[in-house]
């Protein structure tokens, strides 16, 4: 395909704007390093470290077994994003447009809306976590008393830090993808440097025997009632679920990559390889806290505070802030900006969608300590994640099994009744049926005790069920679509 093939000839304003338009190869600037840094920033956030450290202590497994489970999850996630990334590299389209081929040009608003809700929620929460790194820095420099007065659970320094982070993220987003790319490219490697320095300090304080104890130091803590094999796969399932939100809209980033080979290299280095290195660092540090401090610490800011080194505190606070902002932009800001723009492209640009995202998320983050974190929000988030799983399966099965990796790019932006993806009034009823059935199962794993043991695998099973049902309902349409595509290309 050449640059002219990416130009939409008959533009429907209700489906098109410059942010959603196919990106021609001449405008793509990303290589493997940019993709690598997308994943590095995702893994290296404060929440990402805490999750990895918690897995080591929660299941009663040998530390090396947990590490193996995390790395296996990295390979699984790599396989999943390869599937969603390839069509966006080929056609230069973001996730909301890609979803039109399976859900219909109007029906695609549904997965975009659900993904947007999940992202906006996490954007607010991650903004709060990023602000704690800034607060750590300010408290250390200003020597703020630990018992300072607070409002809604946040001190004055905390509120200043929160507002600073909110403004910084919006300004970075407004500067555009080139600035975001530059930010990610230096933030990712810098986090590794600080984490390695922290690991060496903890290792030095713990003594040379720490390395030989890594495998067994957590084996006596935590428990998993169905045994070690189930515990291992629960670790794998949890890590896959952590990346689930980015997996479905990975095309939002893959469209900027120059070639599929560059994407594959970046995915390999950024997922299984980077995840293995980072998790090994987390294993050493977490085990070291048991030896040095007599308790298991899973929050990097708590560990840095215990080390009691002002220089390290300043560097670490800035680094953790950068890493958390990086993942927030990648996973929680850019996706809903595109998703909201897709609802009304003629009136809402991705930039306006970003402002809407930031405004709603501001209140979510501000209410996190005082209210949201206290009301069992995990079930809410898990439910939205369970809804996303079948949508992933449907989109992937549609592209690879129904469409045979061929899309009519012009019809993705057409609301004519004769267009390939118009279906029934712009909605693919068969895809919606597949979604409804599969989502009942995946959501049930969150709420129904009888199937709660499948909770850790709910995302993978929900995606698989959605894919199978969609293919079974749409397989008769595959031959018809192939003939239409051949005719349009002929």
C-alpha cells in the first residue's frame, strides 16, 4: 500500500477526523525502541512494582517460580498484542476505527466507551499515585512534619503535588505525540538505573547470602488453597489481567510504528525481557527488605524512605513520578482521548477528548483516599475488565478468521447502507450477541461464588469465548466479505 491508499475518498463527518484518519507510512516515526518504552513505562510504575512485589509474598511459592510465572505472562501478553497490533500497523488505524469492522461503524462506539470508562478511572487513580512521588520529594526537601493536617485524607503538600501532576500531564498531552514519545524514551531507562541502584543498596545491607535465599525466602508466607500449580497459574492470570486494558487498544500505538518487524522486536524486548529483568530486581529488593528491615515492603516510596538518603530520595521520587506519568499517558490518557473523539468525530477531536478525560479524572483522583478506595472499587474495575475481554476476542477473531486479514479501509469511514461494515443500522447484531453471551460468563467470574475460582483466568477465557462465538455466527459472512473485498480491489 502506498500513501494514496490511506486517503479516505468519501468522508463522512460522523466517522472521520484527522485524529482517527489512517496514518500513512510516511508519517510514522516509531521504531522498536519507542514500543519497548511503552511497555517499560507500563511495567515500572509504582503500581506495577507493588503488584510484582505482592505476587512474590501472596501465594506461598518459591520466588523463582513466581518469577517464571511473571515471565510466562509476558510472552502471553506479547502474543495478544501482536494480534491487535498487526492490523493497525498495516492500515494505520487506531483501536476505535479497528473495532468498526467487527462491531459496525456505529456499534464500535460501545467498546470505545467501555474502554474509555476504564481508562478514565485509572487515569485519576494513577495521577494520585504519581502525586505521592512528588509529595515524597517535597516533604523530604521541606522536612514537613509527618502529622500535618489533611483535607479528604490528603495534606496541603499532597494537594499541591496532585494539582502539579494534573497540570503537567495535560501540558505534555497538548504538546503532542512527539513530546510524549521523548518523555517515555528517557523515563523508561532512567527508572531502570534508579531501581538497580536501590537493589544494590538493599543487597549490600542485606549481605551476600541474600542471593542464595531468594528462592525460599517467600515460600513460607502467603497461601493458595488449591495448591502450588493453581497458584502458579493464578500469578500468570493476574499479570495478564494487569496488561488487559492496553492489550485491547494497542493499535493506538502500533499505528505509529514503521513496520511490523519493528513492532515485534519492541514487544519482545519490552514484555518478556523487560518484565523478567524488572521482576528480578523487584524480587531482590523485596526479599532484601525482609532481611534489612524485618518486614516485607512492597511500595518503593516506603523503601526509599527507610533507606534514609536524601539524594536517593530526590532521584527516586522524580523517577517514580516519571514512570507513573508515563504509564498514565500510555494506558489511560491517549486511549480515552481517541475513544471520546470516536463518539462524535465532527465535533470532538482527540485533543478535546483529552481535556474531557482530564476533567473527569481529576475528581476521581481527588476522591481516591477519602472515598473511592473505601467502597470496594476492585469489583467495579474487575467487572469493566471482564466486559472488555470478550470484545478483544471478537475483534481479533473478526480480523483473522472472518476478514482473513483484509479490510476495506474506505468502508471503515462510510455510513452508507451498502458499505461493508454498516450491517444493521451501523450495528453488527451477531457481534453484540457474541459479546452478550461471553460477557455473562466473564462478569459472573467476578460476582458468582460458584465460578469465582476462575477469576484469575476470566480475561483469557472471556476473550476465547467471545472469539469462538463470533466466528461461529459470522463464518457464513466470511465468503461474502472476501468476494466484496476482491471486487473492490480489482
